């Protein structure tokens, strides 16, 4: 019996192919004039891309100056000015990558600093914790941050973003002579202040729950667990509005480019050592030891009164991750003379402090000039 497929059978096979091959399906739908089907297929492909296929990348050319256990020190310096004290941006180590400091051309903190009087700028690119790093504690990270400062000449202007803020403040308290100026942006210094959702969650959630998450991650706190927590804070945006907006703008290349850039960062997570994470949850957020002068870092109790350099405090008006009180209450503890402490409350939320176009355009240039001047009042 002749088993050669008939012309009708071949035609049917070819016509069924688009149902199983999305790209062909989009092309076939467009060719047939089925705009709605094509739009839905394009939406599905884009949604899968932004959720699973993108990886975070630094926007500005740089080189790796140091490659340590916990971080890579990325150097963005261009035509370094003689005698300038380097500026070290301590990026957050809180589940996302350090790309938040160099997010996109025209929307980059690094680019803004370099364009407003600073020539030597470096960023801590914290590595994702491996199972072998599960017992690393905060001391490991402070020690390697200290190595970075020594490699940069022994004295820096520190710019601490969010979690990087409390680590920068710890470093400044432990080694006051190594910090020329200190910027604390969205940094929870007094974790007992205000009444934000993160504070409530930290206090009300039993320690055992956090420990179970670490155990579930094999000794590390998985970045994807933390990402799910951030998403659950605003479920309407993450599980509904995001995809409605994507469907409405799927034909807009500019919108897709902007969305892909954000999701490339947002969906790329890093894991945290379990010991580090539990230390932060219990000692910093539940017990507020750092603000109380009871946290032990690198062998000594760290006292914010030992921080005497000029300090700039930056907070977001609608920040529900680090409330303005947690940032501004640092004034109560710092040893810096009040006249050398600058404070700025800006519109917007947490992430916008570091990569929001309005904040980068309207506020960070003044902060950069403040750093360049050694802490004189910002213009």
C-alpha cells in the first residue's frame, strides 16, 4: 500500500504547524489578516521574554578592578582627575543585582555622577551566594568592602543605596577615617522608626518562618523567594496591571524597550547567604541593634556617633520599602555636626530613588556636586 501522503494531507500538516510554532503562528495570523490573533500571540511571546529570557546588564562601559569572594568591584572611571577622592557606590545586596546603579543610558546613577563633577566612580557588584557561601555573615561583606576602599587609596566617598546604605554606615562607623562623605539613599538606619510594611513584616513574622525559607533554599535565601515577596506587596501591579499595560502597548517599540530594560533587572535575582540574611532579619530589623549601638562588626560594637563625616540623607516620599523616618532618624545617632547633615525628601517610591528619571535629573546632580565639594551644602 502506497503510504505517500496525499496533497490534502500535506496541506493539513502545513496548516497545523503554526499552532505549535509561535513565530510561524504570528506570521500566518498577520498574513491572514487576523490582527487580534496576531496581537495575542505577540503579547504571549513578549510576556514570556520579559519573565524568563532577559538578563541584567550594566549600561556604562566599565572594567572589573577587583574580583573577590563576595563581589566584583566595577570601575567606571573616565579621565580621573588628579587628587580626586574616589566615589564608591555600595549597591543593594537584597535580592536584585547591582545594575540598579547603572540601569540604562539616560537613566543611570553612575552616568549622572560622572556627568556632574565626579570622574572616579566604582560600584560594588555583589555576587549571588553559592551553597559554599551559606555561612558567610555580615563581617565577610564588611571586610571585602574595606578591601575595596583600601584598593582605591584608603579613603572614599561612600554612596549607600538601600541595604548598601546600612552597610556603608557600618563601614563608616568602624573606620571613620576611611570615609570622606557618606550618602544614605533609601537606607534603613533606624529600623524601628516609622510604620512601613517591611518593618511590620519583620516584627510580626516569626523568626522560624525566615529560617524555614533559608532551609528550603539549601542554606541560602533564594532571590526568587524575595522577589515573590516584593511582588506580593503590590499584587495588582505585578499580576494584572503589568500584563494589561503590555497587551495595550505590544505594538509600541519604545514601550517594549523600556519594559524589557526594567524586567531585565527586576527578574534577575541574586541569592543571599543564609547566615547573613538571618543576622540582618534578627539583629538589624527585629532588634535594631545598629541604631542602638549594639551591633558587633569586625570585632567591635558599631556606634553611629563615630560617623563624623558630612552625610547626605535621601528618602522617597512614598517609599514603602524604607520609610523616610528610617532614613531621617539617622540624625539622632550620627556624630556628624548637624550643619554637615543634608536631608532631601523627593517624590516617588523606593526604586525611583536610584533609577527614576526625575530623581536622577532633578536631585542627584546636586548630590554629585555635594560629594565633589567634600560635603558642602548641595545647590
